[in-house]
C-alpha cells in the first residue's frame, strides 16, 4: 500500500445543491476513514480546497475511490504519491494496576 495526497479544488461559487450534498459526502469520507482508506482530511479556511491523504496501491485505485464521493462531480483534483507522511501516533494510555 502507498499513501497519496489528493488536493481537491471546490467550486468558487457553490450552489445550494452543492451544500445539500455535503452531509452525504462527509458520511462517505467517514466510512472511508473507518476503513483506513482516508488517513487525513482537511479543509482550507476559505472552504475552497480539501486535502486528503489516502492509502491505495496506485493512482487508479485513488480515482476509483474518489468517484464514490457524492461531491465528485463538483471537484477538480490532483493526486500525488507521497514518499512519507508523518503524523503523531495516538494510542490508548497504558493501564496500571496501581
């Protein structure tokens, strides 16, 4: 498995239809996060750019996953394979019997 950075440009002037699709889009992203496909998801403060880190074997697999996103028809995107992506590891605190 390889990790990829997907940069998604959203519409400059989103329509009411766009906003009505956002909840189903977020639900799908959450599913992909639970499956370990999407490993990071960020939105710029101006709400025009999304960044997603994703796990896949190749770019073709990334595109097949992106097509399943409800906002796919509104997105312009680029995909870049990453050499590495560092992030802090969060774990459950150690249990102590004391």
